[in-house]
């Protein structure tokens, strides 16, 4: 869902100064935002960031391997 669609589907609760203090969102939007937050937390983990950096270095150095199928890749990993 795009940010524009989210903005169109939320309802703001304002305080007496008309300042937004809470937002009511449809369940589907909440679930998508929660999934996004969980994904971001995974990518922000130090070990994940180190793995991504190492993978980028390996790709630049040509240290890659191609597989014809997912099964072939799994068999290679098990060795």
C-alpha cells in the first residue's frame, strides 16, 4: 500500500489544541506497518549488516557461484 493510500485511510484524533495525538488505522494497514517494522528490525541487526557488507565485497571480488536450481544450492550448502 502506498503512503498516499495510507494517508487517505487513517483518522486522526486531536487534542484540545487540534494537535494530532493518535491515529486510527484499518487493521490491514496496521498489519503491513507491523510487518515492515519487523523486517527493518531484522535488517538493522549488527550481524545481518555485517553479512550484507561481506556479501557485497564477495560479489565485487567475483566470489560468486551460480546454481541451476534451489535444490542444487541447498545440496551445495549441506557439504
